[in-house]
């Protein structure tokens, strides 16, 4: 068995694998797509100490760093089942079963898409998902936020400080965000809130130039000219495959303690698949390191030579 088996090859998994391998213990990492979400990211400007990089370049550096160590990298393999027996078993889609004395889950998350025309086409060309990451790219411009829940309203408040104007589109009759956030939002002079507004299309040529929505009360289609659209209708953790084997919260996030431990002894988790309150590269890497050091601690306490 592996002493540390990492499932997921994004920033959290890469960091966990490197920290484990540096302890000189047998380490494996299995990933559906090594690199994770950063592969879909254009510019990264908040990874502290690196002023600017591009997602694919960042992913390549992650891989290069992992390959500096004696780590079994199993890319393009998807885990479908976890079971705790003598060891912790991870079954892959291809039928293979990997065993770990400890396992670190770092399967990340994905942004929920609105699924309207233009969304996929203009991803990274005006369609964005992360206000902390991409907000400054729209300084002084007009943007829309799709979604009036907590994340949408937080994004709109955040963006209103940076951009010229924010239009919030909510499908329902009312925003779902906490009332303190709604009050804050409505106090801002450069925000328009549209409820009962169904996004129909994100328009553009080589990049976004507007958004069309159906005014549900009248059935009329309206169009707003703008440069950016932030989709904020939820982040879905890639944890369905775990079922009830590991405790997850109502959002499907794996519940971890301060040390990255789950409710199953020997199973740790890190990054966007967990209940960590903020989902960022630097945070995922920190939690990957934490989970790995905890796995090592678990191994030295549970093994009598
Ligand atoms: P992920 O990056 O999601 O990696 C998960 C890994 O697990 C992948 O390798 C995936 O293939 C694998 N996996 C999933 N399911 C399975 C399975 N069943 N079996 C095996 N492997 C599996 N953050 C910033 O800090 N700065 C930015 O500028 C920034 N920009 C962003 C732009 C975009 C468009 C997006 C989508 C995100 C951005 N983020 C940014 C957020 C950042 O990418 C994430 O916080 C970070 O990648 C999370 O790392 P992770 O390792 O936890 O998960």
C-alpha cells in the first residue's frame, strides 16, 4: 500500500503529495485531470510572490515540482469508491483498486454553469466565476453578476468597489442572500438589482459585450451592454463519489478539522472539496500541506516497527 495516497491533482493534491514525499514515504497521486481548475484559468495575480502567471503555466509548474520527487503520478484516472478495510481502498473507474495507509482527498470543486449561449464561448473572455481572482480585470467597466444568493451578492458588493457599474440578475422574485448583505448591496450607488430576470444569452464578438435576459413578469427580452459577467450560482464539490463513507455537510463539502482530518481515521482532506470557507489556490495549497503533515503524524503514531 501507499503510505500516503492522494486523490486529486490540483493545487491541494500537488502540495499534499510533495509534503508527503519529502518525508521519504511511499506516495501516490491519482488525478482525473492533473492541474485541476487552474487549467481553466487565464491569469493568476494573487498567488503571493508570483506577480503574474497563466493557469496552464501554473499547472505545468505544479506537475514539474511533483515530478522532482519519487511520487507515483496516475493521471487521467477517476476514483469512484472509497472503502475502509485494513487499509483505505480507492477503486478507480477502470476497476483497479489502490490501497493507502492514509488517504488525502483533494478532488476540488467546479462552478455551476448557467448553461446559456455564450457562457462557454466567452469563458475567460469576459465570463468569470471568481470575483477575488478576476474582479480587478474589469476595473472601471460595467459587469453583471448572475445569482442573488450570498455568493452573488458578496461578489456584487466586492465588484462595486472596483468596477463602474454592477447589474445583479436574480431569477426569483427576491434575493436569497442574508438581509445584512442585501442592505449593504442596496446602499451602493452603482448597483442595479433585477429580480425575476432569467438570463438568456451572454453576447459578444471576440469578448463579452452584453447580456440578454427575459423579464419574467412581461416576457420581454432586455439587453444590457457590459464587459463582464460573473456567474455566481454555486460551487459544487467533486465529492458525490464518496457517498456516506466520509462525513460531508449539506453542500456536499467534506467536513475537516483544523488538521485536515475527516471523521474516518486515516482519511484527510484538503482544498475546495472541503468545508474551508474560502476557495483559492494559496489556501488549497496550505490545506494540502496541513493534511499531509497530519497524515504523517497519523502514520508515526499508528505504526509500531
Ligand atoms: P481543483 O483545482 O479543483 O483540483 C481537483 C483535482 O481533483 C483535479 O485534478 C481533478 O481532476 C481531480 N478530481 C476530481 N474528481 C476526481 C475523482 N473522482 N478522481 C480522481 N481525481 C478527481 N484561485 C486563485 O487563488 N486565484 C485565481 O486567479 C483563480 N482563478 C480562478 C479562475 C477560474 C476560472 C476558476 C475555475 C478558479 C479559479 N481559482 C483561482 C480557484 C482555484 O482554481 C481553486 O481554489 C483551486 O484550484 C482549488 O484547488 P484544489 O486542488 O482544491 O481543487
